[in-house]
């Protein structure tokens, strides 16, 4: 799928407070994760970003992301 003339590239989306992440493999997943409050790595606070880079981040399941997003609303 092309977005703004560019091909979609799968990438991780992060939970901003914990650094937990999920892979957005499709644009549809990306939009769902964005709606749930997940962000790109460059949008993380420095403390969370350093935790994620040191291997402290945990991959979460789709259901965990949905449940976390539902709690925020």
C-alpha cells in the first residue's frame, strides 16, 4: 500500500510510557495502533527510548495493545 506516494514499510509502534512495542505490518495495523495511543520510536521520551534500545522493551500482542488502549479511553 502506498501512503503519500511511498510504499508502506513495516515498523514497530511503541507504548509511550513503558516502551512496549508491536510491529505494524500493514497500514491498517498502523492506524489501529495509532488510535490506541502507540507512537513511533522518535516520539518516545528519552528515558523510555533508552530502555527500548537496551532491550528493556517488550513485544506485546495485538490484544494487549487493544486492552491498553481501551483502558485509556
